[in-house]
C-alpha cells in the first residue's frame, strides 16, 4: 500500500488498524481515480472517533447500549461516545424571546405541508428486469396520448389498463401529503400544476406511472404558536452541535495525531 496516499493513522500513540480507515472510506465521496482523498476524509472521521473513545475510557464512562431502531442497538463504541457527549454537552435551552426572534427573521419559512389530490395509471414492472422495464415503458407511452384527452378518458384508461388497485376508482389515489408515497413519485407531484398530466411516464420501484394532478392545496404560513416547539427543538439541537464541535476541537488541540489533517480543519 502506498504510504504517502494511505499513511498510518496514529492517535495519541495508538495506531489505528488500516482496516478501520478502509471500511470508513465507503462513507466519503471522492473524484474517480483519487482514492487518497476518500482515505483522508475517512482518516479524519476515524481519528475523531478514536479521540472520543480514548476520552470516554480515560473517564471510565460506562453507557448502556440503546435501541436506535426496532431490533437494532448501538455498538459498545457508539454507546461510549454517546455517553461521553451526554456528559460534556449541555445545550442552551432557548427562551420565548429567542424563539420568537428566530421565527420573526422569516415567518415564510414555516409552512403547512401541501396536499395533492392525485390520479395515476400504473404499468407495473420490476425495474431491475431490463426487458420488463422496457416493455412496460412502451405500454405506458402508448397510453398517455389516450389518457390525456380529457378527465373521462383518463379515468376510463385507468379502469381498463392500470395495474394498481386504484383502477376501480378511475386511478384516483385521493389526497396525498409529503411522505405518503415513494420519493420519485413525490418529486413529480411537486412539479405538477393542477390539471396537468405527466407528458411522459415516470419510473418508480413499482413500475411506470402516468400521473394527473387533480387538485393542489399549498400549505399556508403557520402562526408562531404552531411552530414554536419545532423552532425551540431546532435551536437546542444547533446549540448541542456547536458545543459538541467545540469539545472535539479541544480534544484535537491537545492530541498528537499523524495520518490525518484535523488541525487544518
């Protein structure tokens, strides 16, 4: 291995196995043909993690592993780092005046979510099957011209041709909001005006869709009292992040590290 591109990472005299840095590289982007950049990013991340673990052990911290998702628990190291940060970070809790001042900067940032009333025609396929995907696309393309004639035509085509259970209601999906459908479908909804039909089929994990926007209700600006808890939570999280960053910077400043460039950051 090229020691110039992939130097040993040593943190306070502890040599970090190359395998840990190599594994971390998958989480970092780099231009094609420049693996050294991904390695340096990974080395920085692993160096910080190593510093935090060293500090947790120096303080003899014990932290129970917590469930982070159904049936999924932290690793011992993740629990130690969380326990350390919980012990040293005390985020500021914003008062009512600070929360109101943050809202007053630009109340238009806080909208109720939009509602979309949508109909669609699905030509189902497995997108991983290239032949099936191509056949379903051609089928969907042939249906668009007919379905675009008028509202009755769209419903009739949906009832006759759609592979979705909504065919019984002429393709109507009812009202949808953010998060109610797959991201690719939602992206289309955000781009359509009322009464508009997608000019070409849209691919999702379910197949090809012809989508019609039946009605749009854009969310209005929310009053302060409705968004106050959300703003307070965001401000407290931002305070936590700032204090955690300062704590890490203090560890870096007092550490001896080679194979990473944390001081430059």
